[in-house]
C-alpha cells in the first residue's frame, strides 16, 4: 500500500443523522487492546461550526467514527468507532476546539443485562447469541473458542451481559473485547480471520522492532487494516524479528495538519488458528425467564 497523500473522514452524529468532516484540523489519540474494558479515544476537531459544536457538547450527537487512508478519500477505512462519553469545548488562541473522549461499546458494557433460561444441551454458541441480543450497539464479530461445548443442565443467565461473556471466555481461557463495535472472543492461539498485513520499511514500518515484556513492539504509519487479534507479518531490516505475530494492542495518534500519523503496535509471535465469524442462531433452546 502506498502511504502518501493522507486523508481522513470523521463522522459525528446519532442514530438518525450525522455530519461528515474531512477538511478541518483533527487530532486524535486511540488505544485498542484485547481487554474487555472499552477501547478509548480522544478526538479533537478544530473550529467546528457552532451548531454542530453545540450538538456534540449537549450530547445530542453521541456517536463518532474515524476513517483514514492514503491516495484518495475513497481509500479511507475505519480506524475507530465508539460513543462520545465526555465532550467539551476549549479555546486555544483564535481556535475553538471540540474535544471528545470516546469509548467503544461503553453503553452496552455498562447497561446490557441478561435474563434468559437456556435448556440442557444448549451450547456456548447459544449463550453468546443470547448475549448479543441484549446489546444495542455491539454486533457479532468473530469467535475463536469451541462453541460446541454443551450445558449438561439448564442454565439461568441473569445479570450483566459483560459478566456472562467473562464467564464463557474464562471457561476457554480466552479474552473478549469489542473492536470498533464488534464482539471478538479469542483464545491465545487463535487470531482474526483473513490475510495478515505485511509490515516492512516499504509498507510503512518506522525504524526496527524492539522486544518488550509484553511482546514485540513495532511502529508504523497508520494502517486501518491492522487490528487487535489480527495477524501481521514482520519483514524487518533486523531479520531476527521476522515472522508472523498476533496483534494485542495498538496505540494510534494523528494530526491532520501536522506530521503525526503513526501507530505503535504490540504483538506476540506464534502459530495461530483462524477464528470464525459469529452467526446468529434461532431461539429453539432459549426460554425467556
């Protein structure tokens, strides 16, 4: 991918309408991890018009999505989506700055509640399906666990959906997280489906990787195709680090009117099986309680 002529599109709105921004100054700091707590971002827009600024600050506009790309605006791909949790307006010289602290899936994380009885013989896939049904914003993503594990007895699922997800993931020694509005459940030896992303000096790698306590750390130009739980293939000038890695965290920072436009990736080496996309099932084994 040729990484020059940077572009972005930022959408801010609600369930019914949104405004698209592509020509104002935008700064952002985003952190994606494989942890169950919502991924956070701080996104700042300079000199948004007063009407839209008020809609954000008054929380009438509560959702945000940021896409970035190279070459042409049509090449922009989703980098982050979430809910605006703490909006505010700042004044810096002649500029009015709309700053938005955001969380990915935070509303469902806080509020989604389950009250359902599953019959004996139901599977963990059935439990996950019921979890998804309780969440308004979070959509089915991928699952890298054995969903065919069955319940030997009927089970009452009553409580916060996040706690049920933690129980199911914990049974498989897996992590669950929400990545740009999609539920992801992966064991350590599973990764997201699809081809990995090649990282080299020719494709945007900055300097050489370095080893940390959490895995291999590598910096690169922003690349929305790199996702937590996905694969990257390292082709470094220091070939000791070459190989396939699973991404465990991404810290992305950018400024549309400055040089900053990078990601810092942490990844772990290994051999990984491909997770499967979640599929919605019927309610034949579920009885509302």
